[in-house]
C-alpha cells in the first residue's frame, strides 16, 4: 500500500508529468506503471479475485450494496482509497473520478454521514450525466462507505 500516491511516480509508460497527475490518499498494488499492460492487468485481476470476498463485504456496507460493481478494465492499480473529510464538493467530485479512473475498484471513505450523503449525491449526478448521454463518466467501480463501517470491516478481516 502506498500513502499519498502520485500516479506518475515511477511511471515507465505514457502517464508522465506532461499530463495531470493526481495524488490519491492510498493506492494498493499490484500497479500498472509500464508498457506490460496485459501482464500488469493480469496481476491486478488476480488480486481482485483473491480479495473479492473482502470487497463484497465492504460493498455490503456501502452505498453500492444493491449495485453490480463493474471493475475498471485498465486500472493503474488494484485499489484506490480516498478519505473524504470536510473538503469541498469539487474535491469530492475529483476523488470519485480519480478513484474510478485509476483503481480496478475505488473506495471512497466518508468521515461522517453528511459527507457520505454529499458523495452519494455527486455519484448520482455522474450517473445522470451518463444516462442522458452528456458524458461517459458513470463511476461503476466505486463504492462509498462510512469511516465506521470501513474500519469495522477491516478490524474483523
């Protein structure tokens, strides 16, 4: 696990400083940082299969409990975990987009109920934009979970 992961750090592919390179709170490997995309994605898929039961448990306590998660087919890493505190809605939107784009699965951990509700609203907005064909950005590989539920599951794992 890497904390405050800069997605271009150690990059050996086209994802360089010439592009916008976000930092995510936590990234969990395997990572997809070079031109061996098929091999890297196979390692990430193996991690996904290995930890699928933990992900399902997290999902069962998240806003996505009744949704089918559609994992990112070309992720930068296995998991992206963003912790959302009192940041602005713009920052929350960015966290959702970055977690979805970079992780096979993205997990957004809300510090409290108000932040959780805000994140769910933002996700619904992105789903609406996708539904009315404004843009293709529905984050179908994201789950939003409260800090309490997240920690409870990890403590029991």
